[in-house]
């Protein structure tokens, strides 16, 4: 879990502008962290667990705070993960590229399916590349739900809430998705994939 952005707000220009990054990180993400901590305030045992563990086992969370953990804990976990996956000019290679070619036919087909699923997601949510039963799969979630709750292992994710792109792209969601493909940190994605194979 990272608490600090490992790069500058302008590092992803021109694909994601510095102002969006700053507001996204310092306002949106931080507000989820704050509400998540508030929900856990009176639950000492739950505080000892990682946010990912809590998200994995939502049914074990007391009903009174379950919705808040799902939304705000999910918001925290998803954003923390998202930040680690962004870097300019990294090409897909090694194990992950091999597996993408095997599973989707080729990289362009993968990109097309990821883009189509992102475009057809209604409302706010996320598009994921996950490992599900040892197989790569593209899936979307609404709100801040995370595939961890369904026993899947996230490899890559795209934030499709309007706050992630509205300042620069307004209603042009397709352009934002296109831009995302220029700033995927494929080294990190590969690391996530190789780790997932061991689980
Ligand atoms: Mn966001």
C-alpha cells in the first residue's frame, strides 16, 4: 500500500494533466482514506488487517460499517493500486505479453476488448485485467468494487470515474482510454502477473 505518489503530478503529461493528478490524488483519494479510517475507528481488530484483506472478505465485516468499507476501503485500495500502474513509454513485454497474445490472440485484440468494455461500462467504475482461475480476463466493476471480493487477482486497472479525466477530456471518454495505453507501466503489470502465478 503506497501513501505517497512515486512520481510528480506532471509525469504523465500530456496524457493525464498535472491538475487532474493533483486533485485526484490529494482530494479524491485522500477523502476515501479519511472515511475508511473513520469507519474503522471503533474496530481495533479490523484495523490490524490490510485494506486488501478487508475487501477480500466483505461478508465478515460488521453490517454497520460494511457498505463504508466496500466503498471507501475499495476507493483506497483501487486508487493505491492504480497509481503504481502509471508510467510513460513502457512497452509490454516478457511473460505478460506472451500470455496476452495467448489469451486474446494478439495485443491489438486485447486493447480492443479492454477499450470496448471500458466504453460500455455504465456510470462510475473501473476496468480490470485480472487472473481468474489462472487465466487472464478483462472485467469491469461499478463504484469502487474490487475483483478481490470475488476471489480474482488484479493485474491492471483503469479508473473510469469522471473525476479521473473530466478536466482534460470532458465527455471524450474514448480519448482518455486511448491515452491510458500510453502510460501503462507494463513492467509493474508483468510483476503483478508473475506474482499472481505463484498464488
Ligand atoms: Mn479515481
